[in-house]
């Protein structure tokens, strides 16, 4: 069961995030950067670092407080992100 959940979860995450990479390809051109492979690679790399920085505190929080605290941790991080963009 654990193996199936991990495999299914990885597939679902891949399906949900597949649109992000096309967004990263279009983002440099939309912000006035010259469309080149170097600029696109920089935006995709920054996106990957951002995803890693988001997942790491969630994982550490779950290891400290348990898996039932996931919704609270996501709510706190979402509130911080919402506050930072105001």
C-alpha cells in the first residue's frame, strides 16, 4: 500500500506541475527578457529551487509535529506567502 501511494502521489504531482514548466518557458518573454535557452534555464532552475524551499519546511514540520499537522503547516506557509506579496 505504501509503495502504491508513493508511486501514485509522484505521478499526480508530475501531472499537476507539468504546466509549470511551460509557464517558465513563457515567463522570460512576458517580462521583457530575450527568449533564449539560457534565460529559460535560469527561470526553470529558480522554479525548482522555489519548489524545494517550499517542500523542505513542510517535511520538517511534519517530522516534528506529525502527519496530521500538514493542513496547519500548509495554512501557515500560505498565509506567510500571501502576506509577503501584499
